[in-house]
């Protein structure tokens, strides 16, 4: 009798523990025994639409690859995609949908400083682990518990860009014209560019506003000619807008080097515009599609398995950027184990040190004090003849 009672008690205790564990797991937003919900907010339409399409392509492909490989600790990844149209109102609506209706566990995005400025308080309030594609300084200072990134801040990229332009490019008596969009991103990169130039006692000869979605830059280029600038920094831009500027410079016969921010290099279209791209340089935290290294080879192999015959046209660096975001996120999910919740994922990501991406980017590290994973970038030169960006430096850190 006593033995039977003991067996019954043990059975009840085990059942209770199992029930409690299941209940706790069921209370984690976006996590079940079979799946993990991931939401991504990207500019699929609007002025950055060409970049957003690649963003989603990279994310879907990587998620399919992980699911076809057995998922993460036995769970499949359920990807939910929303379009922010590169605009604040749609971004807010998309955020509310994926959090309150879809109840995702983790988010990838947003992709612009303006959207980060609006969403980061909501991200922290909802305790939503987030891999941000945009990296304004406010994302890291003060410290945000739930926000991570795989690259340096905009100001970090700007320092590498300006230092190369002044010290390596060796311009004599540089007369710098700044072109930027009147957006949060543009204003931030404008300020960091002006600040870095001041280190070399250089004051821009003119500052020209060129909006995302602009179809010509005649007014801006005429002003640049009037001020006799011999070098241009296109700060806070996106690829389509930089193309407009380069074509206008070519049209007006102004042959001056243009140094574009990291976001100007997100697409490969610049290498397809011929002579107008001959003097374009940029800085970037991830390698282009045709870069070297085992990580790059793996990315291409997996991508072409799911999308055969699409080697060309080359995918822009936004594709690599999102590939790294997804790779690091999945690494964190794996390390977090079966008992997955927000704290477990954050702790797992913070344990990543000197993560080797195999050439996709520089090494990535997180800590209890910093969620800025990368701190290095490379300089590139456009080469319309080969249709590729050519690396002209190794990985460099901002000092």
C-alpha cells in the first residue's frame, strides 16, 4: 500500500513539473513546442523598395534553409513579413500587427534611423528581442536591453569613410561638398561627417539636400560646381538616390570623386550605370555577393539551391547584411536551448564572442554592456567594367 502511494505521489509530482514547464513555455509570446514566430518589418515598397525586396529574399531563403535542416532545437521558424514603405505611419502599423496580432517572439528590422527613433521605446516596453538593420547612435546609447545589431553605428562608418578619403585618397586641398537627405538618417550622418572633417580642419564648402525618391539632382550639382568642390560625400543616402546624383554629375560633366555612406552601397545597381560610377567609393560592414570566404561561399550555395539560375544580376550587400542578421539570430536561438524565452535569447546572444562569419563581415561580439555586434567595415570602389565593387582596404575599425 505504501509503495503504491509512493508511486502515485511521484507520478503526480512528475506530471505537475511537466505541466508547469509546458505552461511557462506556453506563456512565451511567439514560442510553442513546434515553432518560433519571427517578424520582419522591411521597406518592400517606396523609395527603398529595391533594397527591401532583397532583404526579404535573404530572410526567407535563410529561414527555409533552417527549417529544411530540422529547425532550431526541434522548432520550425515561422516568418511573418510586413512592409513599412520606408515611412513612419506604415512602420508603426506593421509593428502593432506583428506584436499584438501575430504575437512574434523576435523582430528583424527596422531599416532606417527614422523608424528606430519611433519604435525603440515600444520594443523595450514590449520586451521584444530585435535585430536592428539600422544603427543610429540612439540604438546603443543609452543601452537597450532588447536591441541587437550586427554592425557599427552610422558615425563609426562615417569615421572610416572620411579617414580614408583624407588620408588614403590623398586629395590636395580638399573642397568637400556634402549631399544628404532631410531625414533622421541624413541629419545624423551629416553631423558625424562634419564632425570628422573638423578633425582635419576641413569645413564643407556647401551642404545640399537631395531627398529619397528624387528624380534629378540638377540644382544640387549646379551648386556643387559653383562652389568648386573637388570631392563629394553623399551622407545618409540609399542606392537609388546616389544613382540620381552620379548620373547628374556625369550629365553636367563634373568629374569629382563621390564617397557614399554604407547605405548607398546596399544595392548593386550603381555598377550597372557605366561611366557615371567610375569615381564612386563607399564604406560597408558586410561583403558583396561575390566576396571571398567560406561564409560567402555557403551563402551563395544555399541561395542558388533555392533560387537556381539567379547568380546574376548580383544581389546587393543588403542581402549579405540580412544573411548575417539571420545567421547570428539563429545562433542565439540555438544557444538559448529548448527552454526558450526572451531572457534566455538575450543571455545567449550576449555570450557570442568573436563570432567568425567566414568573410560575410568582420567578427561579431556582444556583452552585458554592448549589443553593437560589429565594429569594422571596408572601403570599396565601384567598377562598372566588371560590374562589381572592389575592396580597396581590409576590415577597419573607427577610432
